């Protein structure tokens, strides 16, 4: 009896340890902005300046031109609508973005140009969407009467992976999105996510990448250059020590919660 009891108890030890690890991880180290006091005192926080993203090669743009005669711009606007056969427009290829969301629009080619019916080739690389809109409107005025132009990103995507509830590639509906917004879209960090050392990789216009380390324990995250995201930003949340310990216990073929 005693041998059987001790044998069962030995089997329970790793399970109890894993439960303790999960419990500790769920209570300790999951709070954001620890330098903000819990009291009711008001603390003013500064926020980073929003830098409008610049159009890059391989971006896909929604470009709509409206005039008093809708038929005059029908060919231009039609390429912003997914085709029935493929879910994509004839002038774009879905290379990024959520696989569930068809991407239509105008692909910025390797020369930084978009090719518009009627208007022709337009160089947009390095411009903001507002600057591109004005540039296209100026060119359109030579052929169209009082054109109104809309330019938006069709594939402004952010990748969030690692210890989050819903890792995925997210298509953002607007250009002004923050690190906190992206993490919220991904269902927030799990209890095993390392909150003080999140990695953000940013693609620069010259093809290089810049790496940032984000510490969500501190409120100065709000005024850092990475706070507002750029298209194609990649966020990775690495696992903490508790996750490593749980994985080690699982390798021992013990069931853990």
C-alpha cells in the first residue's frame, strides 16, 4: 500500500509543479505599465508623433477616381474590385495579407510605379497616400473634368506571432495603428508571453530592417518610434521561463493543464 501511495505521489509531483508554474505566471508579470500608480492620481503621458507611412514596392493601393461622368473612370475603378474567377483584380497579386481576405487594387511594382488605365504610369513610391492622391489628381486633370481621387492601402498588414491568443497576419483598415492595437487584434498576450522583451521588426524603404525591443511594463512605450506601426511590421512575443518549464514537463510525458 505504501509503495503504491508513494508511486502515485511521485507521479503527481510534476503535475503539481506545472500547476504552480501556470498559477505563478498568471499572477506575476502580466500587468502592463507597472510604473503607473494604482491610485486615483492622474498621470499625464506623452505620446509619440504619428509619422504617416510611405508607399513601398509591393504595396497594393486602392485608387478610385470620380468625375461628373462615371463612365469616364469605370476602367480605373474596376480594378479595385475582386474578380469573380480568382478573388483578385487583374492588376494585382496577393503576396501578403490575410489569406481569407482577397486583395484587389494596384500593385506598386519594382520601379515604384502603378499602371492606371487611361492615366498611365504613376510613380508613387516614397509618397504618403495624401501625396499620391494629389499627384494622381494633377495628372488626371489633363484628361478628366474635375476629378476627385481616393488613395488607400489595400494590404496594410501587420504580423503578430508567438505567445498571443490569435497569431496571424492582420489586414489593418487604416494607417494609424499602434502596437497595443495590434496585440489586441491578436487577442492579447497569453500568460506565457514575455511582456518586457517583445521583438518588432520593421522594413525600411532601402530594404533593410530595424529591430526594436518593447517593454510593456513601462509606460514610455507610448512615446517610442515603434509605437505607431508601419505596413509589414512583424511582432514576435517570445515565451517566458514558465512556458519553458511547462514544455520540459510535457517532454516527460506528464499531462499538464
